């Protein structure tokens, strides 16, 4: 057994695609102890002190290199450089802020880089890191055999599927170049010509039509699926291309790609950073015939054998659409891909995981359980002290409410026996600390929120609604308060309420979201990440989700039980005198 720390970064409350989740958790199936930390939160000191045999910097962790807060994020995780263990980086979209990535990996002293591109790109993308790290070429995603086996019984014959062509993608910004634009263009062109031929389609590049649940059912509803290689035709070393295009679009709203192209230096869109996408392998396991723009597809797919090739200029599209009438021929291509790409196992997620494990030597560090118990004891002791201090604060500040919760029962709720197994100690220690934080928050919160937190603890609602989730929601409401009081959003919020819904709206640009049952923040006027304190951005930031709407999951659950308390806790957002 080895101790492996996997670092990721993902906005809390945002849906994650199944392929990303599986890729991130590829190492779960082995005998090693694998611990995950979401870098949206700073790493606690005890996490850094454990005897790691390897640290994996996952794709979604390394994506932080292109966010505005990257300098602060980079300093926050500079301690990785001091770890004496194997350090494995798994970047993707390596063409995006490539110099930021190269500098970062070099400074952290990574030992291995699992790149989506071959040796011919090393000097261009990694002039520093290539001198200190071993490189291996990998795919952007792999086939989870358990998922493929679960799909097998539901696969319909092509003749029984309702659609001739299906497709989902997002319309990418222009800084992904002509190749990025092709992912939207193929949808528009194929949809128009397919409909004129009387073919049934389900094609969209709108965010609202994104499918997170039921993706394999969607693929299985089409006889064919169209697609393009993953990647970009642009090398954006430090975001300068993005900045130039953003400035052009601000000066010329609605500018076409051709207009933007004419205003940029020659050759900016001349690269070929292309690779196979997880979606192509997902189509294989659902036996959906693929119609793909001609490409290499990382050597995994061959034209006319595993897919029907479509020229980049769409000149052969009429011929391709004619072929859709021959369901038997489509089925043969889909079956060949299934037999030659999936069944041999060359692209299995477990084989990919074995390749990562092979990079990590046998344990030479002390065993995790001995250290884990000591760390858990230390955390439990600190949590016990925090709980005691919180109980005293509660007694002083809210005597009547505090009588309902004895300090001893609070300790029993927050502090169980210290676990002794490496699998559970992080979760248990974190739970103790979170409940203690809830008690401290109750002592310091405004009256309305204090009453809600006390009721939540007293009724035992924490058993069903995790303290971490409620702490996350209350903190974001507090940030809204501070945005109002500091003037960053002063007078810019309101609360719309129905019997089952509460929506806090940021008026500088709402989405018009009305909401299903629950509690929401319509924050189109704010960024997907907001500062904890607008007057001091160095204190850190909070993710509030993308696409303009954040759902308060814990408060939504409590809204059904304690409607007036929840509404009282949120309405003070508008109290600008507080």
C-alpha cells in the first residue's frame, strides 16, 4: 500500500461530467490509500505533513492556471515543491496558458508529466519542465469497463433508435481558434442539411441543453453522432490571445470569427493541438456510429473502419448523409469499433491507472495508520477546544437558546472516538472540525442566522444535511452581506419569494431565473468566483458556480423544515445599515 494525494479544483455545487469524475478517481480501485483534496479550499497543515508516496496534480487542479486568482492560488500551494515524493502532473488543454503551466510545474519539481501530446510538442510547450520530468503520452479520457458493461443491456439496434444524428457541444470562445469554432460550425451545417433531407436530429450547442445525467442514454438514442477532435488551433502562452480577442469583441460587439481573425497577427491560428475526446470512446461503448471530421484521433480510431470521415470543409456531407439510410452498414462500423477499440481493453481506465501506479515506487515512508491516528488526535483535540469555546460563547450571547443544548451533548455530537484506519480518518476529523465551526459560527452570527444554526444542531438535522454543506451556504450569504455593506454591490440585491422558492437577485445583470423549489442566488452580475472581502481580495475567494445561478443546497433542504428561519437568515442581505 502507498499513500497518494490527489489534488483537484472544482467549484462546489457545480455538476461534474461523469467522464471527468471517473478520470479523477481512476486510482480508487487499487490497494493504495488515496486521499482527495479540492483546492477550492486551502490545504490544512496536517494534510501537508502526512507521509505521501505520491502527489497527483489532476487536470482540474492545473486548470487554475488560467483564472484571475492564479497568482494567489499558486502561492497557496507552493508547499508541494517541498514534498519529497513522486509528483505526477496530468495537464490537458496544454496550449492554454502554456508558459504559466511550464513555469508552475518546473517550480513544483514535478517528476512525471502525462501529456496529451507527443514528443514533437515538448520543446514548444515545456521548455523548462522537459529538462526535469519524465513525459508520457496519454489520452484525455478512458473507458470505464463497469460503465460499459452497465450500458450493454440497454443498447438498442440502430433501426430502433429515434434519431438519425445526435450531438452536444458548447460554442467555444474565439480564442480556441478555427478548430474550436468547428465544434459549433459542424452542428449548424449538419443540422441544416440533415433536416432538409428529412433526417431526425437532436443537435445543440446551447448551454441549457447540456446533458450531465443520462448521457449514455442520449448517445444510445442516435444511430450516429457527429464530432470533432478535442483541442485547439491556438497557442496562448499567457492569455495574451484571449486578452486581444476580448478587447476586439468589446470594441466590435458581435464580430464574426473572420473579423477577429483579420485583426490578429498572422499565424495565430495555425497550430494543431488535437486529440481524441472521451466522447468518442463513449460513443464506441454505446455502439453509436460516429461521423467525425477527418483527423488522427490519437491513433485510436481509423476512418472508414471505426468512423465515417467528414471533410473539414463539409464538401462530402451530402454523400455522408446518404449513407445514413443503410442502417446495416452503420451497424457494422459501430460494431467494428466496439470489437477493436473497447473489447481488447487497450483504452480501459484501469490500465491507465496501472500506468500511473507503476510510476510510484514501493513505500519507503512510515505507514499511514500510525501518522493518521496522531493527526486525527491532534485535530480532535483542537476541535474539542473550539467546541468548548463555542459553547461558552453561546451561553453568554444567547442564554435562552443555549440552555436547550448542553455543552456535553455538543461534544458528543462533534467529537466521536478518533478513528484508527487510513480510509476514514480524514473524513471523521473533517466532520468534527466542521461541526465545531458551525458552533463558532452560531456564536458569532447575526440573530436570525444564529437561531437557524442552533435549531439545526438541536434537532439533529446535521445527521441528514452535512455541516460542511450548511457552512458553505451560510458563508456565501455572509459574503453577499459584505458585498452590500462595502458598497461593491450596495443596494444591488433583492429577494424574490414564493411559497416554495427564495431567489436572491444581484441586479447588475440577472439571468431572469425564477427557480424550482429551493433557495438560489441569481448572480449574473457577479463572477463565478467572488472575493470573501471586496476590500481585501488577498483574503481569498469563494466559488459561486457558473452560468449565473448558484443553488444553496443545504438551505434549500432546511427551507422545507424551517421556512421562516431560513428566510430570516437570508433577508438581512438587504440590510445595508447592518
